[in-house]
């Protein structure tokens, strides 16, 4: 038994992973090195998040871009608590039994969005399989609160799969987010070990449902590389995503949060990411963001403007 507070904290966050042997990721390549968080605007963002008692995926998922985003007053809010009911092998968010849903959280997120002057806000969540609706109504209320407090802000959501329940999915769609994101995460072969609580085709059907209900709503999905997948496996995933009418694909390098998490099997080079970008563009995505440090919420506001411009160019401004 260790007395190291940091190690104890990690064990508490991920109790299901403690039986795993340590699998250190090794030295990161130079192209993955980022500056430590700093700057006045970074501290201002942190202060607003703290005062409103909000959770951000930037902190919980140990995102490498947190310093850059917070310096520009960009943040991805994480709703429905800090504890996830699933135990994905790649994720740094704590797993276990969540607390009760905080009914005032949507309003606080609306206030924080207004105070930060955000043009575009990203809202994600832990998986809440303990809730009858998987948290769908809380997502809808959060979108409504942002619209009320900051009506000019565009809203992007990054949801779980709601266990494939059509009624719950439709409830969130009806709240009219500007972008509906749900990540596929990895290739089907790796789901049993990397994403055991999810189902590949269930995730695809969710995104397809969004387009069936509202063809004008942007859809977005992302995958990680470095978990043991091959280029030959990624290509059909892109085909499946396009068949589901997904507009925007993000691809980034997997970074191992702790030695107990799934190991990094490969560091994909910037040149290989360029190849992935060309492949995705050739398959017809409106937008592609593929680089070692690409994450779902990184540059989300700028990417939303580019996404609208790409659709206008391809289909005309009336679409």
C-alpha cells in the first residue's frame, strides 16, 4: 500500500484499473510537447470555472491543450458530475458511483458562458448509465440555459450514446445544439478492450439519427490513433462515418493518462497525420482536423466557422 497522495488519488479515480500492470508510455516525441498553462487570461478562465463550481473536461481528461484554450478563454464544460459509470481503458475521468444530478448546474454554465463572453461553447458529460435517460434532459436544460444567458453563443455538445435510446437522443436534438458530437473513439476490433461499455454500430446509429431528424444540424465525431489500430482499419471507419452522414472528423494521438491505462502502441508522425487528412478529405467530410494534438474541443469555435463556410461552398447558403 502506497502513502503517496498522488498515487492514492489515481487509485481512487480508477479502481478498476489497479489490477493492471504498469505499462509506461515512454518518452513523448518532440512534436507532442506543449507549454505549461500560464498567462493572465488562463488564470481568469480558471477563476470563473472555480467560482461557478464547474467541471471542465480540459482538467478531468488532462487535455494537453488546456493551457492554450484557457489562455484564449475557451473551455469545454463537463456536466453531470465528475464520475463516469463506464471504465474506458483510455480515459482519465474518474469511474465509480456518481453523485446526484446538480439541478442548478445548467444555469451556472449559462452564467459562466455569459461572463466569459464565449462565441462558441462546448458541453460534454460523463456517461450516466445510472440515470433512466442517460442525462439527456440535463443536456437539453444546459443548452436552454446557455441560450437564455448568452443568446448569441453557438453551442456544441459532445454526448455519450444514451444506450441507443431513440427518445433520449431525440430529446437532445430537439434542444437544437449547433453541433452534435459523439466520438467513435477507435476501430471496431479494439472496442472490447478499449471501450467495453460502448458498441460501435450503436454510436454510428446515434449520429445517423441526428441527421435523419434534423439534416441541417452539424454532426461531428473523432477517433484516436496509437492504440494498436492500422491504417487499413481506419479507412472503413471513415466510410462508416460518411455513410452515417457525419460532417466533421477529428483524429488525434492517444496519450496514456497513467501507467495503468491502455498503453501507447505507436506514436503517429505528423506526416502520417497528413496522410489521414488526405484520406478523410477524399472520402467527402466537410471538415477534417487531424494532428498529434487534435482533440474534439480544440479550436472548436474556429472550426465551427470553417464548417459553416465549407457547407456554404459545397451546397450553397440556403442549406
